[in-house]
């Protein structure tokens, strides 16, 4: 089955940067056909959508809270999606998840990676 593995999380000081990666495996369709998203969640709160990238990598959308600081990208050869996070703030602290969606089907989720922004 389709599996997503996030990595790259960790502890960073405010104003710092991290780059998250999400590698997809077990696909029965081309990775390039999947819409990819990043979400985040803090304890006691609902998951918040962060960014999305279309199948070609051309169209990218961001939540207002991260616009101008985060950049989503994808590598269809490596079957991976990335989230470059710059100028991190304490309120960016969360578990970050990537998802893959083919057409109108349900989203497949990864296990998440913890990002902590603290001095």
C-alpha cells in the first residue's frame, strides 16, 4: 500500500530554518499524478492545512500563517515532496504531516515529524 515517510523535523531557534522531506512508496500510479499537501497539528487542536502543490509542481498554495516563509516543492523522479521553512516562529511548533491524493480519492497520511521552535 501507499506509504509516506516524513523526516527533517527537530529543534530550531526562532528565526531559523528547517527543510522537511516526505518520500512516497508503494505507488501503483505515477507519483506525478498525486496532489501533495502538508498539514500540521498541535496538541488539543485540529490539523491545520499548511501548503499544497499540484501534480506538475507549478501551482502552489499556502496558508496565510506561513505565506512568504514556507516553500513547498516536489521531485517527481525521487517521489518526494519538501517543505522549506524559513524564519520559523514558536507558533510553528507542531507535528507536520504530508499527504498524497490521487484524483478525488481520499488522502493518504504519513506518520508525522515533530518541529519545535524554541530558544
